[in-house]
């Protein structure tokens, strides 16, 4: 008697459907990220002012960048801003995230934390420009009412970068807190229950349980926030335009000024490539030093 071999149903090939779904994102990546990056790297080796075709100059722009004191000052100012911004933002976001997890379960309260992030950088800068105005600003009027001297927050070289950092912390801290809060949800509640049974205080559990188990998420958050902080531009462009006397001329604003203010697109592209290299190195070091690829929960 012949054996009848069952006919297996052929699985549908989803390759074309997958390509259809991936195509919009892939086209956007190529058009708005990959191609501008490659084009910028090419222009960094040229002299280009939009009016004439790019003229190949080799490493001249990079030599100029290394010898440019304004570039190094802009890089120093940017690093100063990043240190203040990251320190304040990470500490506040971590505290807010822990309080959201340990003290409240109300969704509307968590939504309020995110509200400043919904305000654009330009609007936030304009609001704080008015609030911190030396003569008419509410901030300085409050200082005057309580008997303190007025402070030129955005016109004093000692205050301008910390002030810009605080403005951006106000806007971004809620989003950063929600990222950390999402990471807190991955920590099993049984860990805290065991800690309470052993008589550990909330502070002890925070140091011995929360921070170690939250390390991969904190590493990711730090990478995202550091990269974003190095690209600060909007707040500076609206409030100070690099002043007073280059004390707030961050690297992104200097690149913008060279490209669209002086039409030196080749040199601006070289500085952009330099910033890209700096960010790649910092991201790699952060990834390795924080061991972001491993978790203590495993």
C-alpha cells in the first residue's frame, strides 16, 4: 500500500511586506541623515560658499580648526555647559523618577512632569529671557523684593552658561525622569521586599539595590543626554547669541555662524566632523566604562 505524503502548506513570503514597512524609515534615514553626513564630510575638505562650486583644499580646514582659538574656546564653553547640564539633569531626574515610583501611582502627576518637554526650545528660551531680564524680569524683581542684588543672568559671563543649563534642565528633566522611571519598572519588587525584611532603610535600598540594577538604563540615559547637550543651540541663539564676549558661544552656534553668517561652509563642515568625532569617542567611552551592555539582573 502506497504511503501518502502530507502536503505541507507553503509559508507566505513576508519579505516584500517587510520592505514596504521599512522603506519610509529607510528613505528618511538616507535622505536626512546618511546623505547629509557624507556630504558634510566631503565639504569639510573643500572651500565652499554656496556661490561657487566646492574647491578641494585637502586638510586645510582641519589645520585651521586646530589653530583656531575661537574653536577651542567654543569647545571649552560647550564642555562646561555639558558638565553642569548633565549633573543637574541626571540628579534631578533620578530623584523625580524614584519619587514617582515609590510615592505615587497617579498617571496625571506623571504627565505633569513631562509637560515642560512639550514646550519647544525657542518658546522656553523666550519665556526665560523675559523672566530673567535684569530690569523687568520677574526673577530679578523677586530678588529685589527680598533685599538681594539683581543678577544679570544672561549678560554676565559668570552666570550665563549655568543659567542656560538650568533653562534646558527645566525643559528636559521630565523626559529624562520618565526614561529612568521606565527602567525602575524592570527592577523586581521582591528585591525591595527582601531589603525591608532585612531592615534596610529606603536610602540603603536606593544605594544597594536601585542604583546597581538601574546601571544599564542610567548608562543609556547618560549617552542620550550627553549627545543632546553637546548639540545645544536654540537656547543660546535666542537668549545670548554667543555673548557676552564669547562666554556662551557654544560649538554648535559657532558652526552655525560660520556656515550661515559668514558662508564658510567648508570650515563649518570641518568643525561639524570634529564634533562628530568627539561625540563618537565620548559615547564609546561611556558605553565601555558604564558596562551598558550588561545587567546585574541577569
